[in-house]
C-alpha cells in the first residue's frame, strides 16, 4: 500500500503513521519526493486495507497496490477455468447458450419452448421457479412445482437446468433439481447466500449487480470460491445508466476486462441488458464477437402471454434464426456454437 | 395506461391491440391525433402492467398512468406516518438521530460510544452484529454476541437499538434484541426478506439500494407494507455515480421527492453517503435543512482501530459538537433535535 | 401530448388546463378513467412542449407523444442515409474504417501511420490539429500546420481527411482541408457550432456527449440537419458510468437503437470508449457485430511517444492484424470491410 | 508518480521502464515488495502524466501523486478567494443570491422580476440573452436586445448582471453588459472559450458539466486561471444520474469537497439541479446548510408563459418567501444572506 502524505504534514504526523504501519507488522519504505513524501507499506496488504489509514492526520491519500480478490484472479490461476457439467464444457472453445423462459409458467409451455430451443443444439434450459419481482403484486413464480416442470423438460430433452436461488431456505429444493444454480443481480452482494452456494458442489452462475463494478463482481465470486466452490461463471447483464431507451446498458467490454483479471468464464445476458426483444440479436452478436463464453437468452413460446418479461423474450423461431446467425459470428472469432 | 400506436400502424394491428386490452377486462378509449393514434385503457391498470403490450405489432410506446405502489403512497394516506417507539416519535416535529458504530466490536467500546452519544439526547443506538462485507476476508460481525453487547448498552443508557438483518435465518435472534430492524442497501430488493419483516411487529429502517430509483425504494417499502407492517422508515444513503471524491453521492433532494410521493418518514445516512468523516457534518446539515426526519450517523470511540468503516466514523466528541450545530439548522427549518 | 390530472384535481383546475391548451391552438380530448382523468392535446405538440403544463395546479404529469426530432428520424425518412464522399459510401454494405493518430504531431509520423493503415484498404485518415485537452498545460495541437501535414498524407495516399472542429473561428481553415468534419463529444451540445456546420457542404461526424442520451444525440443532429446539411454520421464513443476499469462504457446496443430511431449511419469509436489499446480489438468486433457502419480507431506509429492518448493507440501492425479479424466479423453479419 | 510493476515483470521490462522515466528527466526510487515491485518517479510529475507509461510492457498500473490543477488548488492558495464586484463580496460571510429568469423575454417582465427579487436585498440579476437549447426549434434568446433589457433593469435597480456566454463571437457584446459572465454546463469543457474568458477582467461563473467530476470542474477553472483571470466562482448545478424524478441530482456534498480542494467560492443552482419549482426550496436550504457561498435561482414573473424552463421557475412571491427562510438557515450555519 502507498500512503501519500499531505503537503506540510508534520514530523509527528509522519512518525505516527510509520508507527501505525509497523505496529501492524508491516515494514515501511519512505520516498521523499519534490512535492510529497510517500510511504510504502511492505508486507501483507490485507491487514492494512481494513484500517482507516486515509483518515489519519497528515495523510492525503492511500493507494492499495494489490487486487482484493485472490482465488478468482489471473494472478492466482493463469489458465482459463473450464467448467465441465456432465461432459459439457463452459469456458472452452464452444460457446454455450442457455435458453428458456424468464419464469416457468406451465408444463406444456415450458416443454414446447425447451424442445424448440433444443433443436439448435442448445443444451441448457433456463427457467425461474422462484422469481424476484419488483412488485409484491406480480407473479412470484410457481415454486417447487416450477422445478418439477423443469425436471420433466429435462427428462424429455436431456437439457441441463439453470435456475435461480433467491433465498437460503430454498437451497435444498433447488439443489435437487438444478444443474447450474443462478445467483441473480439483486443477490450479487447477498454475502450469506454466496457462502451457502460456495459450500455446495454445483456450478454457479453469478450475475453482476445492477450497478456493480467489475471489481465487486469478482469480490462476490471470491466469496463463493473462498468456501470451496470454484465452478463459477460470471454473468454480465447490463448496468444501470442514465440512458432510458434500453432497460440497462450492456457493458460489452466488461467481457474482455474480466478475462484479463480473472480465469473464470463469462456469460452474457442480452435479454436483461436491453429489455426489448428486438435488440436481443444485436446484443447477442456483440457479446459473441467480444469474447463471451456463453449467452443466456429469454425465449418464450407465447411472449404476449408471459407472466414475466414478455417484452424481452424471443419466440422460439426467432431464437432458432438467431442461433444460426450467432454460429457465423462465433466462427469469425475462432469459436463455435 | 396509454398506448401510442406507431405511425402507419395497420387497422389489423389496431384491432388486435384493442381486442387484447378488452380481453383483459379493460375498456378502451381511442383518440385519433394528427400524427399518432392513442388508445387509453380504462380500468385496473395493474392487470396491464405485467403484459408486454409494448412489444405488440403496431405499438410505439406504452405509458403507465398510475404509480405501481399503493399503501405507501400519499394518494393512499395523505397525512404523514409517525412511528411511535415506546413513546419516541419518528416522523414528527422532532428529528431523531441514530448514532453508534458501524459494527459492534467490544463491550467497552460500544458502551463508551453509547454513553457519549446519549449525552446529547440521542436515544437510538446503531450497531451491526451481522455485517455485509465486500470481502470474505473482512470482519463479518460478532453475531449474537454483538446483539448482547447492544442489549447491555441499552440497559445502561435506555437507548433503543437499531441493527441490521441480513438473512432470514437471523430474524428470530434479531427480533429478540432490536427495537428497529434495518434492511441494508444491498438487501433493498431481497424480496423474501422484505416479506419476512413485513410480517413482524417491529419498525423497519429500509435503506435505498446503491443505484435504486426512488420508485424502486417505494416498491420495496410496498412489499413490507403489503404484508401488514406499516411502520417503515425510508433511508437515503447516497447513490452510486461516476464521482469518486465521495463514496457515493448523497441525493439530498430525494428527501423532498419522497415526501411528496409517500407518507413515510425519511432518514438520511450521511456517513455512507460520503464515506469520509470530514464531510459528515456538511451532509448532515444539508439533510436536516432539506427536511429529513432523522439521521443515522456512524460514531466510534476509536475510529483508527475500528474493524469496519473507520474512515467515515466520527469520534464521540465530534458527534456531540455536530449535534449542537444540527440543533440550529433544525430550528431554522421549524424542527427540533 | 397526454396530461394526467392529479387525483382530486378540482373542476376549476381542469377548466384552466383545458383553456390553456385550447388557447395555444390545440384541441382537447378528455378521458375519465377510474382513478385519473386524462387530457389528450391534439394538434402541433411542439407548441406545447415548451410550456410548463406540468407545473399547472391539478396536473400530475405530462407525457409527450412525439419524438422531438424530425429530419433525422426514421419517421421522416425510412430508407438509410448513405453518405457519398467522392465515391466512397458510408452507411452502405461496406463498413468504413477511419484510422490515424489522436493528434497530428509530425510530418513523418503521420505519413508513416497513414501509409501503414492505408495498406489494409482503409481510406479515411483521422488526426487532430486542434485538440480539446482536459489540462491547459497539455499539448493543444499543431493548428494549421497539423492540417497541412494531413494534406500531405492525403496527397501521398489518396486517403480522405477526418479532423475535428472545436471553435467557429477555425471553420474556414478546417473546411479547406477536411473531407469530414468531426464535432467532438464535448461539443455535442455546442449549439452554435452545430448550426455553423449545418450551413456547410461537408459531411459531419457528430460524437455523442460523455453522458448524452441517444435522444439528445439525435437532437444535436437535428440542429445540423435543420440548417440544411443532411450528411451526418453519428458516433458512439462510450458513455460515462461508475465503472473505472475502462475510460468509458461502450454502449454497443446504442447502434441498434439509433438505427431504429434514425436513418443516419452510425460510427463507433472503440478507442475512446475503452481508453486502453488492449481492449480496442474486443470493442471493435462487438461494434461490427452489432451493426456499426464504421469505426474510428486511434493508430500511432509510436504510441509510447504520442503527445496525446498514447495508451489507447494501436501500433500500425496491430491495426493491420485487427483489420483482418474485423473482415471476418463483418462477413459474419452480412457486411464487408 | 507511482508505477506498479506486473507480477512476473521481467528484468528487461523493468530496465526499460526505469530508462524511460530517467530519460524524461526524473529520478527513480525502487521499492521491492513481497508481491509487487513499485517504482516511484521523483521530479516533475506533469512531464510523466502525458506519457502512456501504463501501456508499457511490465506495467500493471500507474498512480499519479499530485493533483493536475495548481492555481485553483488549496495547496497553491490556502485562504479563501473572495471576489469583489463593486464592493459586493462573493465568498465571504454573506451568501449572495443571483435571481432572475432563465431567459430575458421582455422589457416589462424582466423589470418586474428584477424589482421584486431586489426587494429582498438580492443584488445579482440573472437572465440569458443567448440560450443553449436542446432543440433547434426552441426559443434561442433575444441576443443583444436581451442584454439591453438587462441593462435597463440594472439601471432601474442597481443590480449586477449575470449572463451566459455561449460563443466566442459574442464575447465583446456580453463583456459590454455583464458584471459576471457565466459559462454554462455544456461549455464547461469548451476549452477555447475558457481561455477567452481567462483573458478578460470580469468575474466568471463556471458551471459544472452534466456529468463532470469535481476534478474536471477544477481543471476547467484552471484553464481560466492559467490565462490570468483568477476571479472564478464554481457552480454545482446537479449531475446526471439514473434517477428520473428530478432533472438532475444535486451533488450537495460537492460544495464541501470543492472547498477542501480549492480556494474558490462555490455557487449552487438548485433550479437546474431539480428541474421542478416545488423542490427548489428544499434544494436551496440544503445548499446553504452545506456551505454554499451563493445560490443562482430562476425566478419568473409569469412562469406559465415563460419561453424557457418555466417548470422550474419560482414566482417572485415564492422567491421572496424562500429568501426569508434561507436567512434562518444561513444564520444557523454562521453565515448571513
């Protein structure tokens, strides 16, 4: 950690700061510049990071040197993490698509959607049984019944199930049915829930919070990893900005940034990023071109009657057409779909 | 709800839209303008709000007329909600301060801080026993031991306890000790938790999410209210912007906006808004001048050794001095402290 | 325009509002809903848009129906605008690249860069002679000497010149040398300058402001178009968000949004969007995949010694390699490069 | 400047970086930590700041130590700047109000407004003759005729004139009439215009850009100061966020931040910050409580017929009432009005 002293910091203040750092077990290294004195604290920075050195008298600013995450960083593991789910790889050359309705609503509807998307070769089926809804008066999901419908669709198609965990009390039942457990954007910093899924042996799809920085997303992944579960996919799903034409703003370059900072695979959710079905294709192509390892796309057999997010859901035939287009973009960047 | 038809929408499209609205049990009212045809849907808008009318062919845009929250709105209750906690009122003429450390760390430290802030007449003591921390390697709170220390400080001073609930599994133990239960910014949209605290009989302090809109904050309050608990305080604690000099940006006019839209009292957290102790006074004065019903301020007997948020914590003597200054500002706007 | 009356608006208030609208020459159309009365104003909305109807007693909210821009909208012109510059088309099937240094610094350096990028088939050369710099102590550009160097590079390669106009006093000299005149992000709402370039007969590259909405960008284009100049390219160059890993956040779906709202071609500036050369490739591919009509990329023969934006500049060889990759992505989305 | 080397940076890379820094005339100071090597560059940091050291091989990150502005910083001048305008002080104990219409529209209207606000003791009259408008079809101001009306109001009341300069071609005529020249938010980074007003002998009111950081505002002030004009007031007028209930979000703590970083007086524009007349009072009180040196408030004799910003304009009687309330808040924080 670098501590920049204020112009005119007194010798006493300087001594106090040095004493404080040394008292925490770190060594100091002083550099007297022309305009500022700088103190380098040498040793375990994590001890210092919690301390309010920046509010000590005589301190102008404090700059951490190390990243606050470890297990999920490229420094810790230089090769890409490839998550293997019953022989299907996420994070390898092949881009994986996860498709299906926002929420599970009916047995037939889900089955119809699953069969349709599966014709493309899509092997991951999404569908929410427990739904985080902004309004208490909105449809909140079918609960375990929804999971059972997902199981039936899985039995019928062989697809893997991706579904969201909202509350620790649902972990057991979700665990029973899910192949990948999703942590939603609103729970990205539900730290107790992160620890819970860090303790299990299923892969986690962790969504970036509505206005989370990439660093915070990686810190949340670190929570999961620190409990033992290293099979984590990070999901960019748009961030909140002042622009109102789209629901959120897809941070497409976050894919490349994350891949520089971390070894974990990156999935993009174009549907939530844009919030309009007619922009999903453009967002999906951009994500594939920018290096995404996967896409999670909302598809509904009857969007006009969807109980949730109908506006941003593709009809199966549109999804199938998009899939063909994405194959070309994937090939253009040396990947396959 | 107002549905604006696209320029050149066909008669078929128009008929379909009308059929759809009428099929949902609402009446339609058509207005042919010079450049656009507008359809008004008359009846229960909440039925429509969930439907993706905006993605129907021929629709250019859809505009809801009503606010999506009810119980917490001024329309529903025109007079201010005043929350009475053992005779102490929040939302009345007197502004209430809530002071104390970010996290409970030790019996003596907490007691010292509590006694000091209590000398001003401050009757609410804050302190976290379960702490949401960005890093899994940071101090996570003392758990129930922290609650016991709060209880001791309460016994010694008569202060009321305000403490955060992070996880439904802690509700019973928190309920036992807390006078006011705080829902933190990161849990503002933890909808299941909101329902949980909606079902109990203790007042709730609901913090605005990091990038939540005022409408979303009110929707989250609606979740609590819809379960029966109407004793809700809303807390503005700064929103995330691109400005980096402060931890967040205090949205000081949100106080007045909320008071127009809702009858609930508004508390401001200047400490988290600015993230630096040397700006807490300015933020606190601004909040009082703008109409806040209360402040929640971090005070620590030894900020340099705080395990959490030391940089933004006031020393007790600074808090006491600030309290005197705030009295004057409160008086200037017809309130008392 | 739709005027929603407040719950409990009095008959007098209602009469006043109607009188006001009719007094401005519009007709009214009243719709009494269950919870709100709605007044539709029928006629020329642009008359109303300037009036503070929303602050009249009894008004809850006001919703414009029409878009505030006309000439640049798809409503006005449904087919794409294709800008022809001496036989080279922008906005057609072929994606055009604009490459070159941030600022013109030396005759040899510029020539070397121009020749290198031209080997790919790139026919637009960028380079700033007048530079908007955040610090008054930074290099401010070579002025007309820079334009002369651009002219020499043009003579040597046949490339077209794209250069920025910052101030009306430079219009004459810029006009003499430029094939495309750039209006920078910081001048997107320099309305007088927009009018100036609206009065000339050269194509304009208009950059989106640092935190401008798409609507505002289109309104600025309308300023230019309203003076007669319809040869306008819109440029997405990243918007400001709270994320700090990149200089700005590339709003990649803005490309598709703009193409729905407007007939004008869209150029993307990946260099300014990300601010780091090692992310330019990912951003460029995403932009092409999402439908951009062109890219404007910073290339410098010696980035380490660039006087401006060296960190985000590609070396010529990197640009040449990227160009080959972009060809594949363009082909994958049915375009060419 | 601090240069953090990447983990595993080679000796060659290290040598190159050192050579580069020394080649620019600075000394290096190396600190080998446990996890990272850090190079301190000692000497004139401004030489380095322009160089893309951060993109050199082996560099992980670069941290400037010094602030990029000088003349406007507290380091440069520790005592507050007090601007004296014919005996009236801005930046002293007395808070100055600047009141008047958004745009000058008529002789009588302006005079009526001026006389009304002047009754409170307000001695600065605002009014735009050249107006930056989002739409080319909106009223663009009366031009010099507007300035003449301002002059008449000045003659009648003795008030000082504050008016906006949008374009360098208007500088001479504005100079003739204005006592304070305003640079609007959209021109905060119109660097040529900043230099222009840096070369004159009238005080400047510099507004913060729509999404400008405080550092950028100070850099723009530095542009003015570096040309010789040190009589600069900085104006916080709300920043753009995702919140839509208000036009912008008033960054009220920016007042205190700026006062720590700079010696210049800070004016707040509550009218543009909130965009609604019914929130102007709350915003104004907050600003005064937080330490503002002045307020610039839109007042119009007939807001319903204002040609510009009528929704956010106070009627004269509301302004007069607010002024009385503000006096109390000012007194509460040791100031006067």
